[in-house]
C-alpha cells in the first residue's frame, strides 16, 4: 500500500493526490510539516519537501511531485495524462513547469508564507503589501489561462492532462488562502468549476487546515 507524506495546503501533494485518484491508485496519508521536518522524513527526502510517497512492502521511496506523477504515468495505463505527439507532450510539460515554478513562486508560496506559516509558526500578522502583490500576479497569470482556455478545451489542448492537474492543485491552494479574484476570469472559472465537480478532486476540497478558514465559495462547484 502506498503511503503519502503531505500536508493539506501543499499544492505539490495535491497534484499527486489528484493524479492518483484519477488513475485509481489507492493510498494512505501521513501528515508532515515541511517547516519542521522529522529526522525520519529527512532520511527519506533530504530536501525536506513534500510530497514523499513510499511503499514499504516493495522498498520504494519516491520524492518530488513531477517524478511521482511521471512514475504513475509510466506504470498505470488508466487515464493517461501525458499523451499525444512529442509536441503535445512538450506543451503539457511546459505548462506543468509554469505552474510548479512560476505560479508557485509568484502566488502560492507568498500566500502560504503570509497566511499560513506566519500564523501557525511565527504567530505574526501577514504583510499586506506581499499579499497584494501575490494577488496582482495571480490576476496576471489567470489572464493567461483565460487566453489558453479561449482557444482550447483544456489548458494544453483537447483533453485533460497533467497541466490541468497541476494548475488545479496550485489554484485550489491560492483560492483557499483568499488569493484569487474570480471576477473577469470567466474561461478559467468555467474550467475550474468542471475540475471542482470531479469526484477525484472533491476529497481535496473537503480538507481544512487548522485555524485557517477558506472563503465560502471555496468548495462549491457552482461559485
């Protein structure tokens, strides 16, 4: 049985959980706080980051969300998420990296630091200037997803791919933390409503982080 080390607002963990659910892979969860990693966890992943996926019966330890997702893409035929021509797969990888690197760095990481880590770890108030800048950048990135979805059924083309899985994971965390203004983003809102309606994603939306309450629309497909 797979065991996934994660915490509720880790977008990279959500990415892996969403993919595993779509592919019908079962797993158990283990809570891990990356700001205070245990020695045993550091031995599994010296980077100290979530997610980490293990299967003790087969002596398998997988680290890094992209590595884990590609492992299942290569080993589980159900619901392929990186299919098509080499050009198609390159576009999927480009958009996946854009969310994991650029959107995370511009939007999700600042929101997590200001609205989660400062509150839970440092007992400090968030910096309003940092929050405003993260929300401004979120709006800019969503202008781009609007453009993509005006020309495509899904972010990378005609079918749901790992790019959509990754984008939904990051957007869901930013939305939980109040960093998304949905006004003026009808294409992205329509796409995300479809994602929210998927049974594989509902379990993620049902989770809550202690003392941090999401907006009322957060888990509603019709929002």
